[in-house]
C-alpha cells in the first residue's frame, strides 16, 4: 500500500531564516505531488504541483520554491522566511487519474 | 477562474438531526471530492464524484453531484458527535492528468450531545 511521509511535524523558525520541508511517497511510481498551505481556520491554498521529476508548477507568487529531485520526493524551500509564511503545510500525492489526493500529516510552521 | 464556495461555513447541530452542506463551483468540472479534517490533523478523503447524478454513501454521510447546477451536497443523517470535524469540497481544475484541485473554505460541523 502507498504511504506518504512528511517532516518535521512542527517547526519554529525566526524571520529571515531558511526553510526545507520534505515529503516522500512510498508504494507508487510517478505520482503527482502537491504542496498546500492552510492558514489558521481557512481552506487550502495550492502552492506547487509536480507531474514528474524536475517538473514544478507554481500556483502563487511568493518567496517559496519547490523541487523534485527524485520520483517520490518533494521538497519545499525558502531562502528567507517571512512572518506571513506561518501556517500548516501539507504535502499530497495522487495518481494521474481521477483518484483523490492523499495527504501527509502536515508541518505546522511558526515564524517568530 | 474556478471558485468553490461552501455553505454554511459553520454548523452547530444536535445529535440525531439531519443537515446538508452545499458546495457550489463556478466553472465546468468533471470531478469533485469531499474531505474531512479533524482539528490539528491532516485531510482524509471521503468521496469521489465523477459524473452528473453521482451519489456516494458511507455510514451517515451521503454525497451527490449535479454538474449542470455546478452543485454538490453532503448530507448528514442522524448526526453523532464523532462526525464533528471540518468538511471540505474540492473541485478538479484543468486536465485530470495534473490532478489540480480548488478547495472550498470548509464547513466546520459541531455535533452536540
């Protein structure tokens, strides 16, 4: 069966520091991968998605970036965090069909 | 631009009562999903609706899709406390190959004993 791992679970970072969140999927090949951000009490905002290695599409302009160095690995990064980057970050995967997206446990990021 | 709106955004109900959550979307789509999120947790997939008139049921929850009206409903029958959570609908945008979804704002359901 397929599993998705996301870490760390919580992170507290100072403004201006770098960021690296990692997500890996097991048990499937060539999945679609997604990064979302959820502000407190709000819906999900799609940040990036990837349909293959090295293929990244950005949905919103921001100081975040994403990379997919391996088929089942998706990384969310920033060189300098802003206060507005605080939130709950969720990684998800799906097959390239109409099947639903499956979410990781999320990373709660607090910027001080 | 695809927009997805849910209502109500907050729902407080007594155990044993029935209620419906509505999800409207602004442009044509061929796929709609319902998710559940418990406080502080991730999202869990509930239903996948892929055609006009599709109806799916799981326990006390039933979801339906009317693509002509661009409307999906999530009906709760005889609510129990365990159903307390936030429910999101998500509508497919663009090609199904990318799997991109636009989420509604979420409906927070509170079931009181």
